[in-house]
C-alpha cells in the first residue's frame, strides 16, 4: 500500500491515532490483568521444597554414628601424641645407655680385665631391658594407629553413604520440581491457548469490522501472553523444545507472509494487466482524493507530474496547473484528466462531478 504524503486530513490522522491508542490501552490493561492473575498460578500447587525430599531419619542416623567416631579419632590422636612423648624418652634413655655401654666396653678392652664377664652381661641385660621398654611403647602406638585406621575407614564409608543419601533426595526433588513446572506450564497453556485461538478467529472473521482496534488490542495481548506468559515456562529438556518451537513459528509465519506477498503481487500484476477502462471503473473515491492530492496515478501509484514537478532542484518551483497535467499516466496508460462533456472544462476524471458545471463525470 502506498503512503500518500500530505494527503490525510487532520481528522483522519486524529481518528487513526485515537484508534491506535484504544488498541494500545486495551492491550495494556489486558496484560496487567492477566499478569496479576498468572502470578497466582504457582500458589495453586504446592511448590516442592528441597529439604522435604531428604531421607531425614537416615541422615540423622548417619550423623549420629559419625559423632562418636569423631570423638574416638580425636582421643586416639591425643593418645598417639602422648605415647610418642614416652617413646621418645625411652628411646633417648636407650641411646644414652648404649653409648655409655660402648665407651665402657672400649675402655675395658684397653685396660683388659677378663674376669669381669658377668659385669658385661649385666650391663647388656640392662640395655636390653631399655630396648624392651622402647619396643613396648612403639607397640602401644602401633595398636592405637591400627585402631585409628579402622575408624577413618568407617568414617569414610559413612561420608560416602551420606552423600549417596543426599544425592537420592536431590534426585527425588528434581523429579518433583519437574512435575511441578510441567503442571504450571499446562495450566498456563490451558489459559493462553484459547486466548490465542480466539485472537486468531477474531482477526480472520472481523477483518473489516469497525471494531478492528479492539480486536487488534486483544491480538497484541495474545501475542504478549504467548511470548511472556507461556514461552518462558516451556519445559526445557535441554533447550530442544524452545528451539523446536522457534523453528515451527518461523516456518508458519514465513509460510503465511510469503503466501500473502505472492497473492498481493499477483493481484497487483493482474490489476495492471486489466484494460484501462476496467481499472478506471475500479478506482474508489478515497483513493482518487489521495492520488489527486499527491499527483500520483490512482492505479500504478507513480507520480504523473514527476518530470514537471521536480525540475532540477528538489524544490517545488512552478505550480503545475491542471491544464498542464498529462491526460494519461505515462507509466501505466490510465486516463487521468479529461474535458467535461457539457462545459469542456478539464477535470481529474476520477472525481464524480465536474468542478466547473457540476455535471456527472462518466468515469
Ligand atoms: Zn499509472
Ligand atoms: Zn462541466
């Protein structure tokens, strides 16, 4: 559709503006109303709470088992450090005794007193007893460490059992949450789908209705409801559904637009192929006024004055009188001006009456 600059009267502009405002106002109020309503939907169902899906008695049991183990481990640590001190002392005693024994032995060899075998034996025994003490401490430490090892293994198995229990609970929660979201989505779908269908029917059935602005307002609301009330709540399944819907929408809208464009071009072509007389009769009064005011051909919509109207600069330099305007459109051959049969005055023949004598123009 061509836009005829300067051809719309002020009233026409105002009425278009007010109709537009009516459509916008209706859609805005519908959007606000439905937003309010939609916000309440999640409250219709119990939203799953993560905590409630955990096996609490089991977790409590595990935690309960872990407390004494922790305590025992702490105690064992203390025991080991205490025993280590004793072991150190015993070791030091043994080492110093050993050193003194060796020195004594050396001295004895130099001096040479072979009758003192029993003394050697005694000292050797004493050294051995110190070694036994040290070994006893070490054995105690080893025992505690063994106990510790067992405790740590038990603790580890409890920790992994606890995380397994938690993971199971989380899984249950995820499933419940998915069900919840799907429920919400279907409720929204149940509300929004009829709205969209209704908008579609209204648009198709009342194309030419004078209440079109109201239908448009409702349609804008339906589009909003689809994109903001439904699409964000689509169950995602890794984005598949969203993208699939995008593809489907593009396909259907693309199909519709291409079909309409083809029909429109074909119609325009057919129009121009029609005989000049046939076209002449089809031109409506409104189109004729717009065409006259903007000096465009009412059929092919091109400027029939272009060469005279805009000589070199883009400014209007000479007013072209009707007498100077061409009688036929030099683009499509449609007749534009003709003389009145009664008074011979030259008229724009798409107007119904002669502007000089009022005679009916036989267009
Ligand atoms: Zn033309
Ligand atoms: Zn006349």
